[in-house]
């Protein structure tokens, strides 16, 4: 279904146009503070199905549903005291919570991929907030990239991957956080880490006053956590201190390369630069080597994405 992808800005008229496109059941890519999302009305099955088609996603993984505020989120799920603590601390922001759905939620079953839970997020980005308020409904949105490829942190990244496959992209500049949201589920009273992301595990544990469980020893399922993902075309070698042969080295801190995620060794800056630098190295072609990234704070989410970029593909 080739068509022209409309390029919209974040002014009032463009936001109204983007909301209209969503109401018509078509796809709009929009910025969040983590990455650009590929949005569809979460109540319209055909619109949600079009997300999978545009991304070339092989299977129906559950999608995150974006809403404007905590009150709207509460109207879809069975809310809990732990969810409330996390919402108060981190919403709006780069956190997704997976909670049991209420009856009569009105969302397309394709959004949940048949599960009885749903991932909800209240994004902080002003353009995302404005779009959600204009649209006045739930927006299902995975990252706006072809399945398995590097996530988009600019509208240019979105166009490079999906031009002609989606109705519109709302351009409001680069994403400040740069890695996807942290996903937390619940196993009874225990909070479970389903995906590392823009809120650090340390900050969540401080807020909850308890350690997070890993999903590998919990009863809940974490679909869609494929090992090969975020992949550039070239191979990726991790924990490199120098480039070998034709490799391009992606540096961090004092280990410098053709690009550096953060010359000062700042993990927030490195997260914000991660996908943009990988897109640039992808465009240069050839194998990629990456300097070691410390395993704390946002470094955990960065290492998670790098491990999957380096994972064997088939
Ligand atoms: O930052 C982000 O989270 C971005 C922006 C656009 O908001 N979105 C994003 O969506 O990364 P996506 O589709 O790539 O992440 C969906 C993942 C699924 O693959 C799954 O791991 C988890 O969220 N998920 C969603 N609903 C779930 C559920 N009911 N149970 C378990 N995991 C779920
Ligand atoms: Mg993604």
C-alpha cells in the first residue's frame, strides 16, 4: 500500500491533522522522549494490524498502549498500590507497566496478542502529550522502525525505514532519552523487570523499597524480547578497546573511536546518542566495534540493546 508519507511538524494544525489520521485508522509516527513510536488507534483492529504490516513484524507481539495521563491508564487496568507508587514517581516518563486488563476495555485483541494484561505508558514528550490529548484515545505504538532494525530517534530515521509505508510522521527533533521505556510487570505483589530502559533499575528499586525480580524466575511471560534486534547491517563486536581490520569503533569515554557515545563518560548522553550513532555507522557500512559501557544506571539499557545488536542473526 504505497502512499506518500506526510511530514508534519508539532504545531497546532499539524497535531490536529495527526489526530485525524489516527481517527481514520491510519498510522502516524510521533516522537516520545524514548524513541519515535509508530502509532495507531488501539481500538481499531485494522489500524493495529497495519502496524505489524508496516514494520514487517513476524509475529503478533503485544504492543504498548500510550495514554495521556494516569487516570486514563487506570480506566483500562486493575490498578495496584505498587503501580501507583511507580506512576507517581515516573509518569509521565520512560516507564511502561504491564497490568491485568479490566473487562470491556474496548481495545483490539491484536494489541495484547491474546494476553489478559496490557503494557501502558504515559509519555512525557510535549508533542506526544499534545497528540494524545487531541486524539483523546489510546494509541498503540511500537518503535517506528522496520522489525529487527535500529530504533529511530529522529524523524529522518523513521523516514529512512518506513517512507511510503505509513501515512505521516510528526517531526519534533531528536529524542532526549534515546532508549525505549523500562517495562515492569507484576507477579502477585512482586515487581518484575521485563525490559531495561530509560528509567534505571536502581531508581525503581528505591521507589518501591524492594528489589525487582527478573522475569526468568517469575510466572509472567515476556513476549517479544527477541535476542537479535536493533541490528545494523554489519556485524557488531562488544567490549572492544581498539578497532581491528576494517571495523569502525564506537567509543565511550576515554576509549575514542570514529564516533563517541559520550566523550565525558556520561551514560544519559550515551543513551541519547546510541541509536543515532548506530544509524550513522550502519550508513558507513562494514563491521562495528563498541567500547565497554559500565553496567549501572542507563548503562544496563545500553548494554541490553548492544547485546542484541551483536546477537547472532538468521
Ligand atoms: O519507549 C518505548 O517503550 C517505545 C515508545 C514508542 O513508547 N515503545 C516500544 O514498544 O518500545 P515495543 O512494541 O517495541 O515494545 C513492546 C514490548 C513487547 O515486545 C513486550 O516485550 C512488552 O512490550 N509488552 C507489551 N505488552 C506486554 C504484556 N501484556 N505482557 C508482557 N510484555 C508486554
Ligand atoms: Mg522496538
